[in-house]
């Protein structure tokens, strides 16, 4: 599920999260210069891209190169 982050986020504005027992747990942040992520908010998605780690962050950032709806 693609979820928006709180306002004030700079480089990353969304996270990909899995729902477990009614709560969402993000497993990566995402960024895209190609896709309008607002159009994909709160939808199940499949993303492909380059993963990188930012020092001090608990989750990786994925630079999206491909995004499709997930079933």
C-alpha cells in the first residue's frame, strides 16, 4: 500500500507499507521524478527501482523506475 507521509517531508513524501492486524508498517520510503505519487496514494502497488540507504534512517529509499497496481 502506498501511503503519504506527514506534511513537512522533503525528499520522500510516501512510504510503501504492509497491513498487519489492522496497522500499517512501512518497509521503505519511495521517491519518484517519473510518477505523480498522489495519484497512487492508498492503493496497493508494486514498485521497481533502485534502493539506497540514508545514514540515520531506519528504512531504505527506493527511487521508483516502474510502478504498477498490485492485486
